[in-house]
C-alpha cells in the first residue's frame, strides 16, 4: 500500500482564540494492497485526528479529518499529526498552521 495525500499541510490562517476549526486531508491508496491506518497521533491535545478504521483498498480514497481547538493558543501555531500505517515507510506526517488572535 502507498498513502498519497493531495497535500500534507494546511494553513487555517487567522482565527480567534476559542475557535474550533476542522480540515480533512484527502488521500488515495496508490499501492496494490489494502492500506491500514493503525493510529494517528497529534503533537498536542488541542488537535484531534479522525481516520478510517477499515482498510482502504487499492485505488480508493478516504480522508483524515483534523480538528484544532484554538482555546488558549494565542500566537502562531504549528501542529503535526503522525500517521502510522502498513506502508513503507510506516509513518507519514501532516501539518496544520495558523495564527490565533486574542478574543
């Protein structure tokens, strides 16, 4: 299996302290075996990833949805999400960025 993302970074731009923002990273399994995402881990508890729990067959696509809670994160933000799967290499990284303005 090969996990091929349309893009691996997303900039939320300006947001206000306390906003919860979501972005879905689109990917396709461009390999020739089922893609199994074992786990997704964010660099901070303020960032929550959701991923498909079922195998993604070759040629099919899916999304990893990331919700960022800006509460108390005033300033520039740069968060990473590590994706562990049955690919080689077995880890991929997604990045979200933005700037949180005070209320």
